């Protein structure tokens, strides 16, 4: 079966088309992405403005056509924090559905954490033991831990790299005061969930996923994406810490010249580094292994679980 997954995030609209069937590993067939930065289209009332709605609608329509061209039998379309938290989120969803025929399903933060955790568990297997999974998105930070395919504990915090950049790191480069206050804010938020996350005991394997964390790992010496998904990549705290003040002093043009940093991630790299540094330090983690699978793969896996056992779950997203 050829399946499309359409991910409307805070930064991009990303279509992943895969070939898969129950019990098999999904194989990517094609991937298309449009930089949208939906969070930058929020007005003073927290609503997505008219230009943002039209850009989103156009991006979804283009993605649907791309999925059809690729021969996808089904498209699973979902949105995360940017639409979830928009004051006019329901109206935006209605407009997109009326214009494109696609009804985006909005994932709660808990579902994001659960589905990402599922993808990581399937990638590393049961032998990995207790997992601690960290995911920095555009709008939120997800932390999940557990021994099974569903985490024992999952926390979603409003510490996305895009959100922090937009709300707190406005300068280019940001001022020392902006960086200091952002660092304090991030650490207070993360510290508030440390007890909840660690109460089940230490993790056997700490895993980082998402483009932001992959970019930071590349920046600190991990292999480039050209080396393939099977290449072992690690984000080490002691290698990340010296980069934080360096990133704080760089302007956007400087960050864009760094190895492995895409144009879409460069504006948010400092915010992502502040969140990653705080999360690793406060959770007492020295290093995190990068996983190439994340939320989109989790949705694919859950969909095929539903096909294999239809009575056990009502739908790929409703099941979480």
C-alpha cells in the first residue's frame, strides 16, 4: 500500500509518501516540503491571518496533488501546535477542508509525544529497554519515557524553537538580555517536569528526534544526512554547551553558513540549542542518540496497526 502523510507543522508543510504494509518497515517513496512558518502569521489576538490561511490552503492543495501524482491510496493529514493553539483554528480547518477536500486532524501534544515514542520504539526495538525520547518542534517540546510502545509518562511544553524565536529572541543577533531571559524561561519550564519524567527510573537509552535536534547533532560533529539513516549519530551535551554562546553571538546569515543547518532551521537554531541544553542538563543526560523516525513515521505505524487489528483501534489518530 502506498500511503501519504501530510504534516502541517509550525515551520513547514511536509508530505511523506511511503510504501508499506502491516508488519513491514515503511520505505520512503517521495518527500516534498514547503516552508510556511505558520507561527509567523499569528496576529495580535493569536489568530492565523488571512495570508497565512491562504498560504496553508495552497500548500495543502499542492501536497494533495503531489500525493495523487505519486499514486498514494490514502493521505493522513494532521496539524500540530500552530493550528492547535490558533484562536481561529476551527475556522482555518473549515476553510482548508472546503477549499481542498482535506480535513486536517489536529493532534494534541500528548498524541504527538505518544506517536513519536511509538516510532522510536519500533526503530530501536524492545532490547533498548526504558526509553527517554526528546522532540523539539516548532511550537512545543515533547518528552516521553517508558518501557512499552506507549510511554508511561509524556509531557508537552510550549518550548518549540519557532515559538521561542518569535516571542523572545527577536534581535538579529538577539540581545544578551533576550538570551538570558529565554534561558531562564526554558529552564523553569523544563525543571517543572523533571520529577514527573524521572519517577519511573533512569532510561536505558536516551533518544533525540526532530530536525532541530538532528541539526544540532550535525553541528557538533555527527555525520551528514548523506551518510544515510543507519549511520549512528549522537548529540553530546559537552559538545553542545560551547556552541550555545557562539550561536547567541551569530546573526542569521552566520547561522545559515553552518554545516548541516538548513535555511528553514537557521532562524530557530539558537532557541533549539537553549532548549536542548536545558533538557539534557536538567534530566541528567550526557548524550542522546538521534533517531531518524519521528511523528510522521509514528502515524504510519499506527495506521498499519489499525489495518492489522481493526477491532483494536478506531483510527490512526483517534487511537492515541
